[in-house]
């Protein structure tokens, strides 16, 4: 099993056990691949829910640039909702899981078509 496959399994486990979501494995795989090499770096593979710069990066680089959404309060609300769903006390919020949940939230699975 490749390192990426191991990470995808870990992300699927987080979605099931921490977020209460049954993952669409095809979409999760595509989101994970879309994250590129960041998934292999300890720091960049996670999202800090308390670092405003990090949250701005999620909003600008993923929601606006990747998903093509318009900036507005709905984006910040969605990020907060997803982080709450993951669990504020959860120290390691994996970027691929957060991106997966955001793509599902905005019904933007087609971006990964």
C-alpha cells in the first residue's frame, strides 16, 4: 500500500469516526490528490482552526480559487461549521478532510469530476 493510500485510509477513518460522515472514497481520493505534496508534510497536512492566516488560506486558495466561490461571510461560516463538525478539541484536522467536507458542503464535487 502506498503512502498516499495509507493517508486516504486515515482520512476516511477521521470522516467516519470524528465527523460522522460516510466518505465517498472516489471523491476523497481526488481531493487528497488535489492537495498535492502538502499531505506528506506534518505542518501543511493539517489545518489550524485557531490561526486566522491558515483559515484565510483555506478560504482564498481552496474555496475561492479551486472551487470558484465568491468571497463573503458564507465562506467563513462554512469553514467554522466544518471545523466544528471535525471537533474543536481535535488537534489534527487533516487538510484533505477539511477540503472534502467543504466541497460536499458547497455541492462542488463536480470540480473533481
